[in-house]
C-alpha cells in the first residue's frame, strides 16, 4: 500500500525499498519528476483519485474477469433452465 507520496529508491541495491533517497539526491528526484510530468502530459495520464483503493480495485477487476470467463457457462445454464420451464408450461396446457 502506498502513502500517496513520491519516493526515490535504488532497487538494485535496495530491492525492498527501505531507504528513500529523495532527500539525498534532490536533483535526480527533481529530474525524474520532471520527466514523469512530461510523459504524463504527452500521454494524457490521469492522476490517481484521492479515494482510490487498490484492494477494492483488484477485487472488482477479478470479479469482472471471472464473470466474463464464466459467462458462457451461466448463459448456457440459463438457456437450459428456460427451455425446461417452457416445456413444463406447454405440458401443463395439454
């Protein structure tokens, strides 16, 4: 989980991201932020909303993905059930 702050880490020697180098390397941090701002402007990157919750987003995405993947199964089952009830209804009319 993030803290909604930008950090600067050397992930080669600090893969656990334990030492923030932003204060030790302000020029590098500023240059990287300038490059990101340019990239964001050039590519229409939207800011992350203040109320963004990655756990909720992952949950929503996984549910949507599963529903899409299972749609043929559920729609096939609905067709079978519909057919069953239609047949029952016509048999009762006789």
